[in-house]
């Protein structure tokens, strides 16, 4: 199967999954009523109203700044530490427990601390996203560096492969296989944590709009904001990481077998 055909097939299955989710949503509305879950039609009307009023784009842009800014900062820090920790065992041994502890700390705790440190108008959402994303990327980079096949490294040394070739043919394809799912997971957490931090801190963005809709008990508008932020996440994932996944499918080697 050609790579283009494989990508179309994956996109088709992804669309089918979204359709199934929408049907489950509508079934939930029929089962539990509008006070628990609004219908797709009600949510669609609320969504159209948000777009027509001009409220959607500024809120989404603010949330994207919080999510992507924190993702880039945390991802860069996690990637750098992971590469260093993979290359130098003492560095990995020193950093891994600290970042594992950070990963295990609930995001809401970081939101509270960020509010105390930066204030309600500060960088609480971006900071919380950064400390959430960094450990995810760190662990993936660490494992990616350490998962190399010693036999391939030995063969490269025997044939005196230049450093650039070792980088492009051995390290980068292996790292990409570990980092692609970690980046996608960290990005999803970035949007989720950014919205949560905005709700709790009263910051501008989708989270602030959800807090306002909640205060008015406007469930259709709340769900419309959720649909918007999920759509933004899917779009960001497609733009940022679909090319990486395609490159892995075309160039990435199969993971080395244990033993």
C-alpha cells in the first residue's frame, strides 16, 4: 500500500471515529436529557452564534498562545534534558526522579502555585502547560536515545560511518518513533491544561469563556466552547505532527527486538 493511500485510510478511520463519538453524544442527550447533555443541534446553534458574534477567534487565539507557548517551552526543556540524560547516564539518573515527581503532581496543584507566584493576570496557564509537557517529552527522548541497537552502532563503527550519517540513519529515525507519540500526548495535555488553568485563574481564553457560560448555566454554549478547543487541538496536531508521522512511516525503522 502506498503511503498516500495509507494516510487516506487513516484519515477515513479517524473520521469514522469522530462520527461514532457524535452518535454517542446524541444518544446521551436522548438518554439523559438537555440538562445533562445538550443535543448536537443545540450545540451547533451555540457554536454558530459564537463564530458569528466574533467571540470565538480571540478566545481560541488566547488559549492557543497559552497552550502552544507552554508546549514549546516545556517540550524544548524536556527534549534537551532527555537527550543529555540519554547520552550521559549520570545526568539521566539525576534528572529522571525530579521530572517523574513533577509529572506525578496534579496539574491543578501547579495552577494554584502559579496563581500564588504570578498572580491571576500572569502566566499561570503557560507555566502549568510547560511543567506538564516537559516530563512527557523528557522520558520519550531519554528512552529514544537509550533504545539503540548496539549491533548497529558497532557496525557503523566498523565501517567508519561518518557522524552525520549515524545521526540521520540511526539516531533520528529511532528518536522520531519515541518522540512523535510523546509530542502528540504533550500537545493534547497542553490544550487541556491551558483551558483548566484559564477556568481557575479567570484568564482570557476558552477557559474564561467556559467559566462565564457555567455561571449562566448555559450548557449548549459550554459544549460549543469544548468543541471549538478540540477542533483547534486536532488542527494543531495535523499541522505540527502529521508530517512527522508520515516521515516515520516512510523512513522509520522497525523497533529493535529485545535480546
